[in-house]
C-alpha cells in the first residue's frame, strides 16, 4: 500500500511486488490483473479499519458516545497509519474498486453506518441530505490529515 500512497493508484505493479518482497510477475500468480489486486488490498484495508472501529464499540452507549468512538477510532488509525489513510481516501473515490467489492465490506461497516445515519436524523443535521453526517465526519478527518501524534488530543476535541 505504501507504493500506492506514494505514486497513487497508477503505481506500477512491479513496484508493489518489490515492496511486498515478490518478483514482479509473482503478483499475477495470485491476482488476475492489477484491478483484482487493488480490490483485494481495498478489502484488507477497510477490514482493518472496521475491525479497529468495531473493537470495544459501545453498542448500548448514547449516540454521542458511539459517534465519539467512531471519530476517535478513525482518527487514531489515521495518525498511526498515514500512508494507509492516504490510500483509503484515493480508493473511496476510485472507480477501480468494484461495486461488488464495496458491497462485500459494507457489512463490517454496519455499526458505523447505522450510527452515522442516526446522527443524521438529530439536531442540526436533521433534514439534511442522507449521508451528510458521514461526509461531515470525513471532511473533519481530512482537515486533520497528516496531524502529528502529539497534537491528537486537540484533534479529538474538534469532534
């Protein structure tokens, strides 16, 4: 993923293989093409993020507590893995990731989606387009992109 973070989605498969410690053509013994490789890496990355968010999720907590957990979990992950965060942002808007791939990982994000949908029905977010709460949280995460770990406490307060 580091090659993709550095060079974007157009990163040569030879560089990706090299970073993984494989011969250039070895990737294609496992993946039919570059798109298949990127879709599998997408699943791995999103699964990692959702596993972190779902760990110790306060299912019975207040909406504020659940939203804060999502915010903090994503923020901590982004600070710990800035390259992965950069790749994630690219994949979120890429047409290289198949609809089927996105659907496969969506079940792991159910808790997040449910919480953010509920958030979108409350207070100042009520009546706004579906997905506005999610887009707002994403924008706040983007504003904190590249944040230094020592200033993470300040970033958490932006929530």
